[in-house]
């Protein structure tokens, strides 16, 4: 059994992952997408957009936790049996020039055909927050995916710039393990835990003035080794401990 604790003085949700760090999933329909295979660079690219992003109207992080603000892509089909060892994410304007990834509060990719290890919920395959860098694991490990797996992307904008952006696209570059690689990579499985998870309900909660700590204990249904862990903590959070 493991224990996750968070310390904060406002409403807070926390996510910890193995290998790739994910976030919560509830959303609305989104514009079009494209999925392309680049065999030369060993990656599959998911492109979403274009989107028009108005400036936030005084929305703070507590409001940003509300699931109705999320955007959910159409369902897309993974094209091959393979394993991924990381991802790169870019936010681009209508001319293809890079924009700040701080425009995203959080993001993730879910696998609709696989469940989480800890929860009876869809698996978070990839994800992160505004503070998350690209995740690239050694090629000796990989997260498996099957041909035909149904994927969807979710994310939420956080535009504190004071100006609108038009024609914005998101591009996820999912890095593939070489199919002929020897020795074969060790397969790993991402998972997440939340200090206030309730299936089908919001993970937001009220806290008293001053400091407070919330703890969640969980038991994994399989044995194994923890390769890596990371966390997403909104503003005013003090620390996360696993």
C-alpha cells in the first residue's frame, strides 16, 4: 500500500504518474484532428485545431479546476502495435510559429480501451500541466499500444496574456520504440492517483483557512517497480509527497 499526501491552503487536486504524468478527464467536443505516422523520425503526430482562444476573464486556478472548461478531441484510432517512450508537445499559431505552452493549464491523452491500475476509470496514457516539460524515457522502456486502440486528447486553456489568439494548433509527437530494437524494451504502464478522487464526480474540495494536508492511501493490484513519479499541483499548493 502506498500513500499520497498534499499540503495546501486552497482547493487542490494532485496527480502522480508512472513514466508519463496525467491529469483528470471530463470534457466537451472539439474541432478537427489529424493523425500521421513519420517512419523516418519514429514518431506519430496528433494535430488538433485550429482553436480561437479568448483571454481569461479573471478565472483563477480554483475555477480552472472545473471539468466543464475542458476540451475533448474526437476519438481517434491508433494505427499500429508498438510502444512509445515519450512525447513532445508544441502549441503553434496559425502560421506554425511556436507559442508558450503556458497557454495550457493541463492536457492529456486517454486510452478508451484500457483501464487505470488504481481506479475503475479510463487509462491516462500521457499528460501534464503548464509546468510540465516534454517527457522522453530511455529507449530501453516503452508504454505498449495496440493497433485499433481508441484514443482521445483532453486539455484546458489558461490564457492570462490579456489578448486573444486565433487559429491555434496543438501537436503531440509520440516517440516510438524501434520495432527491431534488441534487446526488446521493458514494457511499463503509466497510472495516476488523486488525493480526492470520486468516480464520476469532481475532485475539488473545500479547505479551512491556513495550512492543511489531505492524504490518500491506495493499493496497486499488480507487483512491479516504480520507474518514475511526478506531480501536478495548482497555485497555492505547498508540496506533494508519495
